[in-house]
């Protein structure tokens, strides 16, 4: 009797365990967890995005937009999920593997969304947003491949202005530098007076990409040069690609940077500029309004990185837009596109600027509403912007070439020549390991 | 009063057949097999394919030849070199606590506290303490040792050493408690006997404590070895993200970066498979070594 009961119990327990293990694999696997519905039926959209990371006030704007949109479309609910900088890409990569996750995804421009497009993780927005509407969205060209626009520009990211403290420069007797030699001379003078010339932080790596984009573009004659280097027709050790490393070394030699740049994260270092401990910093264009508010309108000036060369980026800001994409597995692609278009309505464009002080990526935005002089300067500079280099190289090259190279140069462990050589070595590695990516680049470059 | 026949019946009823035991452990075994076994199967399957096509061992060859992977493995091996330091310090602390030095309860708490702190919290704290103008360097300057101040996490030559120091600080507590528990279970008459022979503090612990603790030390070696080779992701991710450059890149961050940041899943899966095979070889070697080693009765 005891024996029979023992056997029955054990078998029953085993069956329950197996059933529980199998049960989770037979659940609903549709894109956002909801079953497809017509646009008149209930629709739930999930949006993964970046929050206030580079434009304070974004969270309030998005919450307000969602509330208003849901009021106009009672069958639609929109669930917004915040992502951090470091998790933005990895989380979407994981979602893409499982084909579950957001319907709408915040993406940086250029390669940062095109790689996912080439991998089949995004649906082209040009399939859902009419051409005459899309024509108003700024910088859509860098999100275009194979004749389609893959993500929709949302707001402009002037990349990246140098912010200077007028009060600190004046007290130090330093004029605002207008060229490279004056810039280095300013570093020398500020150092002699015990003032940190420029605050930066490279511990988290991202600043390396910024420096590459605003300095590396000064020696290129065309963005096509860069694509040629990626596919192997040119080398990253060629002078037009390597010169910027030498210029960075000049800045290091002239002690232009805070001595703890290697152990500070980017946003930590910018705070020291707000606190008056350094004369200059480099900021996301979208944050300028916020910094002006913190420091005072009469104390802040903006400029492009002083020019050392005469290439496409000399004396200019990079012009790029942060975007919103639609996941390829989303069962509500048109509804997602409709919400994106809603964000580009005139009322929403004005509300965006009012909430964030950042510039919507839409030529229908009424620039006369810009009240902060420094943001107006940025807007004017952005009209004649140059391509933003980071958006035109493989993301791996950016992290392993630029991020790591800049960290090692600031640590004194790598020379400018070694950094350029490592950039080419890393590109060579990518050509070996990711040949499909290179093929996509060739097609992108050809078009 | 039980008869011999009754005793035999009782012994028969208590004896379990092997298949009955298997039935009892079947639910747990099947759950583990599904979670780990299926996961390992999928990783190995990914490692043997590229862009959906079978490539055999080609991916494994690529990853073994990949310089960043070799760098990462090298860093994990260097972290393993801290194992003797961790064991030695944990032993000494456990013995001092065992000797019930004054304030030993407070010391025990202070030693174990780091172990119960979450790793990300420790990482964030030390990420600030070890900056160039952080608390450690400020303290050194205050006591006149400013010459020892360094950019502990920003200098690629010492960043891995700094990381290892934090790991040692955090992992020590577990070893101390483990060793202390074993010490408290040792028979006291052994120490009395050796003291009668004239042995002092060091001799008594060298000749009595260490041999008696061989098995628990071996256990701790295995646990910490596994930690240092495959459980340091949180430390690296929070404190340095593998930088500066690739100075603190380890195998876990290599796998993570390729799987989720670079979106090269076959490379990440291949790295995981190579490491799995490496561990299986080591485990087999260890079992063979134990089988042929003459058994001792102590411990």
C-alpha cells in the first residue's frame, strides 16, 4: 500500500513538473503581448524610450502626449517604458531575439537604427507614413537605406556644441577662441591661472564617440570617404582619418582637460562646469537650454569645436536627429506610425519645445518661438550642419575603436598613431567577423 | 518484542530500490535538466551555426583566435591569481576570530558585512571612492601619503588590480564564516594535546588546524574559483565597463557585449561554448586527480 502510494505520488509530481515547464513555451508570442486587433478594437502600444537623458522635460512631454492621444483614441493605450543609456541597445537586441517587446522604440540616427533594419528588426516607417509627411522630418536621409526610411526623426540633436562660461573666461582674461591655435593658447592661459579649461568624462566611453564626430569630421572631404574606409577601400590610418587623433593628443599635451577625465563619467564632468570649476565643456545640443537655465543666460556661450582643418565638419556642428522606430514584429504598425505622426502635429511641435527647450526634427516647427538666445544660435548652426560621423560607422568600431582609443590616450597608454592603427585593426576584425554588415554598408554607400 | 523474522521484514521494508529513489528526484532533475540542459543545448546550437547556416567548429576557431577573447580570458586567469590571497586572509581572520580576541563579535560583523551587500551597490560605492579625486586618494593625501594616490580605475595598468582588490574585500566574508564554522567544530582536545607538547600559536594551527580544514578549504577554492572566472560581471559592468580601453574586459563582458551590444550572437555563444568545454575538461581532470590521489583520514 505504502509502495503504491509512493509510486503514484512521484509520478504525479513528475507530470506536474513537466507540464509547468512546457506551459511557459506555449504562451502567446505575438509582438507586444497583445493579440492583433483592428484599429477600432482595443490596441495596446508599448514604447521603449530614453526619458530625460539628454533633454530635461521629455518625460512630462511624452506623458502629456500619451494622455491627449489616448483621449482622442479611446481604443488605444500606450505604455511607455524608460531605458538607460547603457541598456537602450542591448535591451532591444534581446527583444528582437524573442520577437517580443516594444511596438515603438527610441533610436539614435544612422547606423544605430540601420543595423537593426538590416537584421530585420525594424519595419520601415516609410511604409506607414506618407511621403509628403516624411519630407518634413529633418535628417531622415541618414535613416534611409534601400530606398526606404527606417526610423522617423523625432528631435534634432545638434552635435555637439562647446559651452563656455563667459564669466570665467573674462575673469581669466581669455578671449573666446575662434580657431585651433587660439583654442590651445586658451588652454595654456587657463591652466596658468589654475582653471580647468574643458571638463569631460570618458569612463563610460560615450564621450570618445562625441570627440571623434566633432573632430574627426574636420579632415574629411566627404562622408563617402568614411564609408569607403569601412568597406576597406581606404584605411583608418590614412591621414584624413588619423589626423584627429593627433589633434586630440595636442589637446592632451596642452592639458586642456580635467586631470580626472579617465575616472569621471560624461554627465558627472559636465556638472563641474555648471559648478564653475571649468571654463568649457561639451554638451548635447538638447541640453543647452537646461544648462543655460542652471548657470544663467548671461554667463553661457555656445560655439562649434574650433576648426583645425577645412573638411566637412570644420567649424560646424554635426546634424543628426534622434528617432522613433517601429518593431518588425509589432501587430500594430500603422497605429504606431499614427502616434509618431501625432507627435509632429503643430501643437505637439510647439509643446515639445516648450517642455524641453530642444528642437523638434520638423521644418514646420516655428523657430520664432525659440526664446533662449543660445538655443537660437544652435538652431542657426544646425541649419548648416555636417554629417554626424558616429552614425556612419559600425557600432562596434565606435565602441572598440573610438571609446577605447580615447580612454587609453587620456591614460597616456596609447599614442595618436597607435590609436589610429587600432581603429584600422578593429575595422579589419569587423570585416572578418561581420561580412554581412560590410555588404550592407557597401549597398548603403552605393545608394 | 520483535522477533528475528519481524526484524528481517522491517529491514526489507526500509530498503529502497534504485528506481524508487529516481522517481523521488525526477521532478527536480527534470526541472534542472530543462532549464540548464535546454539552455546549454541552444547555446551550443547557436555556436555551430552562423546566419542560420551550419559551420561546424569554425565559429569556435574564430573565437579562440579573437584577440579580445584572449585578452578577456587572460584577465580572468589573472583574477584567479588572487585566490591564494583570499584564502590566506580568510584563514588568518577566521583563526583570529576563533581565538576570541577582544571585540571579536564586532570584528566578525565587520568582516561579514561586505559579503551581504549587493554587488552593484559595492560597485557604485567603490566606483566613486577610487576616482582620482575620490575618498581613497583624499585620505592618502591627508595622512601624508599623497605619493601613493593613483587613478585606480582610470589607469589601464592598475585598473584590474583595483577591481581585484574590491572583489577580495567583498568575497572574504564568506570564507571567514565558512572557516570559522569549521574551526568551532574541531575537537578542542587536539589543541590541548599539542600545547602540552610545547607548540605555540603558529605551530598548533599549522599542524592541527590546516590539515583538519583541508576539505573546507578545498570547497572554498572551488566556489571562489568559479566566482573569479565566471561571476564578476557585475563588478566590471558597474565599476569600469571593461575599460579603460579593454584593461578590465573579462569573459562575461565579452559574451554580453557580443550578444547584446554588438549583436553577434554566434560569437557570444561560441565564447560560452569554449568556456564550457574548458570547464568540463578541468572538472574531468580534477575528478581523475582526486581518484588517483591517496586518501587521507583527516578532515
